[in-house]
C-alpha cells in the first residue's frame, strides 16, 4: 500500500468510525425534541445499545481498519432507523429521510475531499479522476471499484462490491442503505457546472437492486446543468 493509500485509509477509518457516528448521535439527540420531547435520553440509549448489538453480530465483516469504521457507522444508522421508525408513525420512508437529513449534516469532510479537487478550472475532469481513484482507498479492501475514461469528456466509476449494501442486506433492510448513499449525493450536488464545467450523474445503485453503483462525471458548457441521481426513484412504487 502506498503512502497516499495509507493516508486515505486512516482518513476513512477516522471519518466513518469516529466522526460520523458521533455527529449522527449528537444530531439525533438535538432533533428528538421534535419527535419525542422528554424521551431524548431514553431513545439515544436505545440507539446506542442496539448499535453495539449490531456491531457484535456482524463483527466477521471487518477485514481491515476501514471496514471496522464502516461497521460502526452502519450500525448507528440502522439502529437509529429501527428505534425511530415507531416514533415516526411507523413510516419507513419518513424514518429514512429523517436519519438521512441528520446524516448529511456530518458529511462536510467527505465533500471537501472531492470538491477540493476543483479549486482550479484547469483540467477539472482530470482532477476528479485522480481524486476519486485516490480517495477510493478510504473504503479499504472490502469495496471493489472500477474506473474508466471512455472519452476525454467523461469519467466513469462503478462500485461492484459495497460494505454498506451487504451490511443492510444481512438485516433485511436494503433500502436503508440509501442513507449512506448520501455520501455520494453530497459531492455530486456540490459539483457546480457554472464553476467547474462539470456535471455528475448516478444511474444505478446496488442498494436499489442493481448489479453495481454507476457514476459518471461529464464536461458541460451549460452552467445550469443539474445532476441526476437514480436514488430519486427509491420510494417510487413499481
């Protein structure tokens, strides 16, 4: 493993194992005054206890430091969903969006890593290419990535194996994986074509039953071009 890969791996373990779970619990605590006023401590304790149970149940999924961090983050997300869903009229979609809203508040660092590659307008697509290849080391050995440059104006990335997808599938809660998919929606939304000359799209997700998560970043001359995301279809009835 290169020095750069080791640095990103440590970043991933710190970010996903320490920072995000802590901020998620902190954020949930502050939002519980709306959902269940007077029961904040009770529900936070229930989430913490359930998260510890999930970590113990799925310990065999840990193959390296990064996956240890991802297990901690995934466990907090699933525990939060399980505990809070009954408090939200047993509405699964609402519970997912509630946890995701709070989860998004803890994503500043992950967005900075990729968007920081666009500080200069010069060769932004090449910078994205290098940044995405390098930052994939944050996810450790469990994930499987493929990168392609089909032409000079396009960068493509596929995720063919995902820790998050596998964790939630083990608990028959595949749709809850989409809370973690916010990690990617954050940097895609932050890619402003008026600034970078790029737009992003995600055309399929493992969490919605596809065989891979597919991302594409394209050069564009349209400053108003928006990003598109298959995750928008997650609550649409078949």
